[in-house]
C-alpha cells in the first residue's frame, strides 16, 4: 500500500488559532463549559440535550440551525443545556461522490479538507 502526499493537514491547534474567538465568545464558552461540567458532577439539576442532524452538507443551513438553537436555549436555560452536534461529514459515502462539508465545503469545487474544517467551524466562531 502506498500513499500520495497531497498537502499537510494543519493540527487542531493551528486551525483553532486561525479562527480565534472574540473575548465575548470566550466568556460564553467558559460559562457553558462550567455549566456542562456541573451537570456531569451532579452539581446541577439541568438536563443536557445533545441535538442535531446526523449529517449537514451546507454552511448556511448549519449557521441558521445554530442560531435557532441559541434562541431556543435562552427560552429553556433554567432546565436544559442544548448542545448542538452537527456532523459535517457523510459517513456512509464511500468511493466517489460528495462526502460532506468537512471534505468538500462546496460541492462544485474540488475536495479540500483544510478549507472544509475551517468552514465547518465558522458558524460557531462567527467568522
């Protein structure tokens, strides 16, 4: 078996550094992380709801979905913590064909996993 080197994949740290969160989003993330940890430690009575489509293949609907969940989160914040889980890959697609946003952010363009990973995080980072 042999491999053909196409391009170096950046590490998670490199991708996150290229999409830094604003100070406000860092505060939101810290607070949410603390709330989630409190549930796992049984220090909170809130219920975690991990929710999302099994596969998403277009950036705009993903961003709209996350925005809608954020609005709903405000309505249920006393009892629930909504955690979006959006898989940007099409796990059952093998061989030829569109494999999802993570591999090919625009179906009309050539696959580019680096670009796909960055675009997949855009809705959350605000970039």
